[in-house]
C-alpha cells in the first residue's frame, strides 16, 4: 500500500526506511528527557496496530469548551480516551462518535511507553490511555498543562512520528519562557515528577512529506488517566 495524499491516515508500510538517528538521551528538565530515535526500532510493529486502532476509532476534529474546532485531529486507545466538547475536557471509556469502548491499547504501544518511561527514570509506568494526535501542515497545539488525569504521579510519554515538529516545553505558568525543541520521526519526550505540570505545546507544522507517513505528523501521548 503506497501513501495516498488524499488520505493522510493511509500509512506507507513499505517505503524505504529513512536514515536513522543515533539513539541518545537529552535532558530538558529536572525529570524530563527527549529520547532521540527511541521509537524507530518499534516502528514496524507500531504502524499496523495504529491502522487497526484508527479503523475502529477514526480521527476526528473535536470542539473545545470555548467553541473552537481543534486543528489537530484526535483518536484514542486504551481504557480511557481524552475528549473535548462544549461541556468540557474529560476522559471517557467510550468513543463518543461510535458509542463503543475505545479500542484496546495494543501491547506494543504499552511496551514502548513503558520502555521509554523506564529510560527516563520512571520505572513503573502503567499507561491506561493513549491519545493519538494527527497534525497536518498548519495544525498546532497551544500551550497547555495536562490536568485532567486523576493523579499526577505518573509521567507523560509523547511519541513523535512523521513530519518534524517544534515542541514547546515551558514552565509552570503560561507566560513562562518555553524551550523550543525540534522533534523528528521516532523521538520521544518524557516528563514527570517535579516537571509533570509543565506547560507544553506544538508550533504549526510546516509543509512537508515524510517517506513513511506522508504529509502528516502523528503523536501518541500516553498517560495514566484513571
Ligand atoms: O503532539 C505533541 O507532541 C504534544 C501533544 C500534547 O501536548 C497533548 O496531547 O497534550
């Protein structure tokens, strides 16, 4: 199956692999790291599972409580899926679009999230939610804190695939200065502990074409929500 530009969720499983980055760990906060290229060895297992999740829970653009349609399209897997509508932000057990439980989190997703958390010093991460964000060029995510989870004890593990992004990693107030961190296909950001409530966001994605994922960036955000 080749990448179809009319269908940005169609994944090209057979394109030549791009040159791989050297794996390395960069510290961006007291308990925060970028794990360069960490997801690359998992890719061949991740992409077919992603397609299966999206077949059951397709991407959709959700509306914020303020009435704005998000530029990023969302799906989820795991026990809990993050959703937003006019009545607020929350986690639900069911996909509001289909009425079905969110698709089960594929084992390989769970194992990747655990391995990345361990590499960043969080030994016992048990994610029960994987938000799947799809960015097409121009899509962005404004600075925000992740505060809808029942506890902030667990870290956040955020996997980047496809087009590059500039990740903003800020402080504990919206107005604090943010670091601008370039993220490439296969990079993972992990933050938790004293850094768990840091503001973060993504600048508008630039036009481009990725050999495996086409004209889009996919992000998996793993959290313990329940
Ligand atoms: O796409 C990303 O890298 C970040 C996603 C994010 O911040 C979120 O889903 O809360």
